[in-house]
C-alpha cells in the first residue's frame, strides 16, 4: 500500500488522506468560526458626561494673595513638594512603599489578573490525562434448582489515555466573560490609584495637623509665660498693698485656664504621630522620636493650577474605576445572552486498554474517538431570560454610580476651591486681630500699672490675644488641609505613588 510522507515525521496511507483532509478542514472551519463569530450582547461605549466649562468656585470668590488658584494645566504628580517640607516628602515616599492599604489593593490586582486568566481559559482546548487499573470478580446467580453458577472469574483492566474537549465560542459568551474580567482588572488598578490618593492626602493632613498642634502648644506656652509674669507682678503689688485679692485670684485663674489647654494639644499631637506611623505601615510610636521635634506649619504655595473640569474625568481614578465597572457590567449582559444560544463542542479521546500491563501501547490495545456535539437549552423556566434582566439592572446601577461619582468629584473640587479661598480671607483677618490684640495687651497693662484701669481690662486683652493667636494657628492648619483636600479632589498623587512602587515586584 503506498505511503505518503508528511513533515518527515509521520506516515499515513493514501486511503486515509481524504479523511485527514476532511478532519483538518473541519477543525479549521471551527477555528475560523471562533475567531470571526459574533459576540452577542451590547458593545461597550464610554458614557457621555457633561461637565461645566469652568469652576464656579473660582468665580464665586475673590482670590486672596499671596496664594491663589489658576486655570493653568494641573500638575499634581508630587503636589506635596509645593509645601517645600523635606519631612513631608519623606513621609509620603515611605507611605506609598509600605502602607498596608496599598498592599491590600495590590493583592486585589493580582486576584483580578488571575481571574482574567480563568475567564480566558475556556477559549483553549482542555486536555486531560487518565490512568486506571481495576481488578474485578464476575457475578454469580442462583439457578431455579438452587445450584450456584459462576458467570465470571477474576479480571484485570489496565487503561491509559488522553481526553480532549473544546467549546467553540461561536456566540462570544466566553469572549464577553473575558472582556468583563479585563474591565474588572482595570477597575482594580484604578482602585489602587484611588487608595494612593487617599493615602498621600491622609499623610499630608496628619502631618499638617501635627505641626499645627505643635504651634498651638508654643502659643499656649508663650501666653502662659506672659500670664505668669503678670501674675507675679500682681502678687507683688498685692503684697505691697496696692491691689486687692480679687486681682490676684483672676490672674491665677487665667494662668490655670491657659495651662489646662496644653495637655489637650499634646495629646492631639501624639495622636497625629500615631496616625502617621500606621499610615507608613509601622508601629504607632515608631515615628515619635523623629517627629517630636517642633517644626513650623508648611506655608502654602503662591499659585495652585487646577485646570478645567473636563480634565477631571480622565484624572480621577474613582471616575475611571466607575467607568470600568460599567464596561464589565455591559460585557456580562453578553455572557448572559449567550446562554440562550446553542453551545458547540469538539471532543476526542485516545488511549490504550488491556488486561495485562505489558500489552499497553500495542496497536491491538489502542482506542480513539472524536466528534462534534451541540447542546441547546429549550426550556429552563425563564432562568436565562431573567438572568439577562439581572445583568441589565446591574449595568443601569453601574451607570448611575458613574454619574453620581462624577457629580461628587465636581462637588469635591468646588467645595475645596471655595473653602481654600475663604480660609485665606479668614486668616488675613485673624492676622490683623493678633497684631491689634498684642497692642491691646501692652496698653491695658500700662494703664493698669499706672492705676488708670482695673485688672479686668488686662484679663480681657490677654484672653483675646490667646484666642486670636490660637484661632490664627487653626486657620493656618485649615488653609493647608483645605489645599490638600483640593489636591485630593483633583485626583493628584497616584502617579508619583506608582512611580515610587516601580522598583517593587510587579503585582
């Protein structure tokens, strides 16, 4: 019988060539159908969102120098460097490398990437290997006369082989599932970026609060020092018989009241240090020695470019995450729709079966089979129809969530813009109040010492000075934290966070 050489590796008979050709054509046709086959369900299109052309928060207020916002293109990669504080920059760099929430988000990315691999696996044929040894005894039966007849004796069965199955994704159910898993992966990536924005914002806020509490402690101690000095003077005047005991009691009460505020500020400062320690993935007190040293509140930069509202949609990770979730929900409608259509499969097996192990592999012991199959659900009680409705509702929810996320983002920026501008006006007024209250304290003390005024005016002036200085410190804290809130609302910080993690193993 003539032989035909194929690729110098296998030989087939001439009679088998037509059958092989038919087989190859069938497999090729199935592959082409898979590649060009339709994918049922709606295709994803990015949502159209209308946003204002300008920020209302910039037109509703009059910027107060020396720090103002502009519509210049925003640069937020390392917004914390605008405060020109090396300690803050160091804390942010360490936080993005070691924070536990970031590491948790990275683990979710690895999970989503693995889930995408699982979703795409059915696009490939599945091959299973199996082996079997079985020893059996034939059955026995009782005849009508009561005699026992043995039907079979001891038997051995050895089997080894391969089974292959492949579901041809003609209607795109698997491809839609892979599309949804890819969108889930993108959502996980955006979630990590959102975590980074929150992280660097929290680090900045806690650091500003720490420096603010330290400033308030200094203010309280300076006022306490001046009040103790005045109380000593009053005590000496009382001992000399110039003033009564009421002035002494009022002076001491003022000292005690101011002194009582210091432990509160110290407690708040320590809590800020503990918060920073946890944000850096360390024990709460790990940064106590490094941050206990007093440093000034970082000043705000002269200009803060905020860009246009349209830029916000591409920059904020939470918006992009919501968009990816719409994409995933849309693709899953196609997954549910594909269940309405028939499923085509190719299945085949090849192996050896023999009563003796040494006979495995012989031509007389082999067996094989292959062929296509199709299954089509005819009636399932409406399960597939209602599943499509479920996915439609989930897509609608994802779209509404996206719209709400965009509106919330716009609101965050507008609120931060107004708060930042208004706080500058507040700080300017408080600065003037501090200057005038210091003058009032000096004049009140001079008049009291000259006997032209009572001590009550001195107490009022001292209390007003301490209150205005403390309010000025709080306003300075609020100004910086409002600026941080603006940076967060604009979606700044995640780019630097990703760059800082570039040296780590890819998640």
